[in-house]
């Protein structure tokens, strides 16, 4: 669902004349602990249009993400969305 919505929003922004992008870099606190969990989460984030996983902190507690669309500049809402819709679901499957 998230991939489809992101694709539609990204496509709409490209074909319309005004630019709706509000880019930023976000540090996401991770519940994922293993290398596999972190790798899969960062892959899912990167597959979502408008987002790119940049780096993982040395202690594997944070994932740095570049986001093109941070709605209303609300970073906490953006983080919550990723935590609930991607990380939580991924960890439910893997654990």
C-alpha cells in the first residue's frame, strides 16, 4: 500500500507545475537489531519513491534517511509512519 501511494504522489508531483517537495534528512531510531532486519528495512525504505536510506549509525541504533516529501515539515509524523507501516510489519514477519 505504501509503495503504491508513494508512487502516485511522486508521479503527481512530477507532472504538475508546482513543486511540493520538502526534503530533509531524518535520523530514525531503530527497533530492528540484526543486520538482516536493518538491511531489509533500509531496502524497503529505498524502494519507496522519494526516500533513500543513507547510513546506519555505528551502534546500529539509528538509520539515516533522505526524504523528499516531509508533509507539513512534521518529522515526528514521518518517523511514526515509517515505524508503524514498515519497521513494525517487517519485524512481525521476521520475529
